[in-house]
C-alpha cells in the first residue's frame, strides 16, 4: 500500500510538473528569441537613423560608401551587419540577393526567418530622395546560437526543478503512507498472533481516525474472545468436575458386584473414563498458545496395531473375521496417541454398532501420496446408503453422525480429509487421510 501510494503520487506529480514546465520552457525559448531580435533590431534601426542623419547634413553627397564604413566602425559591429546600396555595393558582412532584400528596398522594414536564424532589414531614405528610387538597406543577421542563448541552461534548471518537485512529492507521500501503513501492519501482526492463540495481544490505536477505530475494535474483539474462551473453559472444567460424582458412585457400585470378572471389567472402563475426564480438564486449562508445548506426534501404524488388538477380543466373541495390515514402517501423524486412538476406536465402534455379528472387517494403515498417512477400514456388511453419511449427519442404523464428524475434524486438523464410500463387494469403506509431520 505504501509503495502504491508513493508511485501514484510520483505519477501525478510528474503530470503536474510536465503540464507546468513544458509551457514555461516554450516561454523561455520565445523570450530568448525575442530578446536577441530586439537587440539586433535596435542596432539596425540605429545604424539606419545614423545614415539618414549624416546624409541630411550633406544632402548633395547623400549616403556614400565611405559614410557607411564610418557608421559601421562607429558601432564596432561589422560582423553580422551589412549596408547594401541599390547598385549592389555593400559594406559589412556578406549578403545574398533574395526576395527579402528586394522587399526592403521598396521601403518595408521587417524581420524574416532564414535557415541560419533570422535577419532584420531596415531601409534608409535620405532626405529629398525621389520616392521611386530604391532605398539603401541595413541588414543585420541573427544566428541560431544568438536566438537560443541561455535557453539550454534555463531548460536544464527547469528540469532540475521538476525532478526536485517529483522527488519531494514521492518522499512526502512515502512519509504520509508510513503513517497509514504502520498501524495496519501492526494490526495484521496482532491478528496473526491472536490466530495462533496469544489472547493477550493488543494494538495501540494510531494513524488516521478510521484506522485507529479499527485498532480499537480489534482490542475489543480480542478482549471479548478472551472472556468467551475463559468462560467456556470454566464451563467445561466445571462439567468435568461434576462428572466425578457419578463416576465415584459407579465405582462404588462396581466394587460391590459379586462377579469379580464383571467388577474388574467395569472398574477398568471407569478408570478409562476418569482418565478421559482428567485429560479434558487439563486441555481446557492449558494455555492456547503455540510454542509453549511441543506439538504431539503419534505413529499411525503403532496405534492401529495396538487398538486392533483391543478390538479383536470383542471380534472373536462375535465371530468376526479380522484382517490388520500396516505398510511403510513408521507413519508419524501430528496428533497425540490418545487422539489418534480415539479416531480408530470411533470407527471400530461404528462397525460393531451398525453391522451384524459375524461381519468381518479389515483395518489398514499405509503411506499416501504427498507425504500423507492413510487409515482405511472396510467391512463386509451391507454398506452405506446412497446419501453420504458424512453429509447428511445420520444413518439408517440410528447413528447421529457425530462420530464421523469427530474423525473428520481430527483429519482436517492435520491437513487431511475423510471419505465414506462402499466397496466393490457392497460393504462400507471409510478412508481417513492424515497429513504427516513431513508435510
């Protein structure tokens, strides 16, 4: 923005300078020409007047060649000035017979443009001279250098003035643009910091009134977000603490069961639920800033092997054929082992909840394209309906679709995605693509 403002200012200033200096340059050139011609015309008229006065003193002699030489010597300007008599005799600089000279002999005093520059022609009429007699002509030549004397220096100074004005306009606009850009840049950096979880970030409202108002609005938004997140964390933490009471009651009831195996299994589930509640409390109390904690990494292949062993016990009880396959060695995924295990458990729960006993399944983990890791779970059941479950949020088996939504969000958190389809044999197929730490 700052560069664009400076460029626009320089462009406009250049147009203004050109619009002002071009006519001024033309005026300087014309003024120098007129000044040179005025001096030459004055000299020519003075010489013509001197000849006429000298001839009036001695009317019998008139204007002689000797008198012409004396007058030219008196003006000390033999170069460029010539006195031409009607018979072609002349004194002074060289000349050439042309139409301008014939016109001057007829009595016209004028200035004409020539290839060499310009010439001033002034006729001399002696007293008592016949009117029809050709006049003596004083011819003064002005060269191009004389007509342009001082013009190039003036143009150079005008060009320097124009460049100076353009530079001043660009610098002034750059200074003004910095006043606009600095608050916007600070606001952008603060927004990025807020996006990374730094809820304490604030900006100092500065710059023009509109930009300062945006800064104040940003500070209000940051404060409001901090308040809402704090209230949400407190609410989740309070709910998590309230869950401890029914969990304690369940533990007491489980310990009173007569069957020790059922009691131990129920207590193990209760322990697992308590650990999940503890993690929930820790998560909501953890500061949401990057860099304070190391990013979690889990091995997809290891988690699949571990969780498939757990679910195989239930699968054997329901006589479900199971196939587990992991390829590519270690498959690092930017999720914690608990989060990745929850994804696998959610998909496995869907199979056991929505397919009949004896329905087999296959779970595999393999490296995908573009540094991704792919988790695939297929079953030999009746498959999904035509409408994608992930889009409509529910299934014919009574599922709310929340489980798949959790899986989708976990995948998208790593830069991956979730797809639901049917296999060529008619069973259901869920493929989860995770972005790896390399990606």
